[in-house]
C-alpha cells in the first residue's frame, strides 16, 4: 500500500477542490502549535508536485501567516476551512488536512505528534522534512 494513488478533496463548501497523489496508508501529523491546536489540524505531507489545485479554486483562497511567516495557512474565504497549506517544516511540500480527503481512498492513517510549541527540537527529532521528498520514509 505504499504505492501512490489519486485522492480528491477540498473544503466544506466545495469551492476549493484539489487532487493529491499519496499512498492509501500514510502518516498524518498532529501539531500543537498555536494555530494547529486551535483548529484541530491533522495533516499529511506530500511533495508539492503531487498536489494539484483546481484553478477555479484560486478565487476562493486567502492566506494567513504568523510568527516566522514561513508557513502559509491557506484557507477558503467562504467556509474558513484549511484543507491544505504550505508548512514551515516542509516549504517544498503541501500539508493536506486528512479529514478533507473525500471518503473512499484512505485505508489507514497513522497518527504522529509534531511538537509545534517546541518547533526546532521536534523538527529535528521527527524527521518530518523527509515527507515532502519524492521517496517517502517508512
């Protein structure tokens, strides 16, 4: 199940839609940074070339940044859902909110913790930066 398949998904109001290539069994990250903990974000990370945003969705998106301004928290300006974003840990990748994937293609999601309150230590300890590379870690 490490072979990539096509998943589709988007926001609550369906104005933001995308496709992403990722395995049906994957690792998702729970983060406790101030933003992720408030919105309960749990995401998996893919190389940016594996993510394709529907072009009509662009008009519905807006971006929020804070702190280092490296993470780009992209969300629908209509319903407010962050279905994907560009994470600080993986600026060459896309973090996809796993609960925004349409039902039927995800078979198993392994949850891991990213300590965003102690970002630097967690970044080095977890190996999260490898998840936006073409070859996914096991």
